[in-house]
């Protein structure tokens, strides 16, 4: 089934909110989940794993997996100098 424009806008809004929350919370997330992948729904970590495929398999079994954002949290903070 093809999503309608309202569903697409809602999915984009949800993804953006999750990514913004991850960026704002990076220091705490790095302490708790550094070196692992996290699954975030509604600005809350719902699962984590060092193995992306294992995490993705679990996320796909959840209700509404399309509402979950998966990001890798590096163990080290990197600073880019341009």
C-alpha cells in the first residue's frame, strides 16, 4: 500500500524529532550506548545492540517498525576541523 501525503509528512516529522533528540542527547547516549546501535521511538531508546542486523531483526518484529530510528552511537566524540 502506498502511503498518502499525510502519512509521509508524519513519518518525516517523526524521524526528524528522533534525530534531533539523539543529537541533543548525544553526550548521555555516548556514555550509555557508545559503540552500539540504538533504536529510538518517540525520543526514547527502546533497544540497543552492537550488531546492526540483530537490532534490525528485533525492530522489524515490533508494531509499527517504520516509526523507529536506528543510529550508531560512536564511543568517541569526533571533532571535524575544516
